[in-house]
């Protein structure tokens, strides 16, 4: 399979990965385009091109995340403690999702990558460690720290299963 066909087969998955890591579809598309340019420019014979593209895309996202400057975000204070109105329930859910986005944005780039790759894409810690140039144990610790930070940011206890992934998907 040629490099163009191979890349096109992986484009959707790579764009999804970059979008979840960066939180911005347009920025993700730029990253994926950069990965394509690197694939096109390499002379190496790749044993596993999909894994190579995943690693390149993730590392480009890490570079972009590290270059970002933290900007404080004001959370929506409209959420009331109790309300019978169903729209208030939706507002509350949106506020929780927004709060999770703020917390996830405060994770270090490596923590964010470890959490997203493990929770959203089911990568093993050995694979994550390879992408981050860390041991599997260090990758597991990064993901664990990220989960702890998200959980400690919530006032009502531990993070419900799937809520971190839902926050990335929102």
C-alpha cells in the first residue's frame, strides 16, 4: 500500500486522537497534516506505519501542548444546587463538562497524553511509554496522576467512570 493510501486509511483515527489531545479540531487537522508531511518525507522502511503515524502525531501534539500558555478560564456560576427544571439539569451537566475541560487543560502534556491514550483509545502502558520515551511503569504513573488530579478537582468525590472520556468528547 502506498504512503498516500496508508495515510488516508489512518487520517480519521489520527484526527480523533489529536482532537482529543488538543481540544481543537482545526489545530488537530494541522497536526495530522504535519504528520503526513513527515511520512511523505521519510525514506525509512516502516514496519508498522500506523504505529509510526500515531507516535508522530502524539509527539507533535505534545510539542503543541507544551508551547501553550495557560489562560485562566471562568467557570459558569449559573448552576444551582437543586432545580426541578430539566434545562437546569442540562446546564449543570454542561458546567461539569466545562469544569472537567478546565481540569484536563491543567494536566501536564505527558499526563494528558497518557490519560487520553489509555482511557479513550485503550493503549497499553508499554505502548504509551514508547510514545513518551518512558518506561511502562512511568506511563502508568502519569495516567494515575492525571486521574488523581481530575478526581481531586471534583468536590463531590471520585470521577464517575467515563466522565473524563466524555469531557474529551464534548
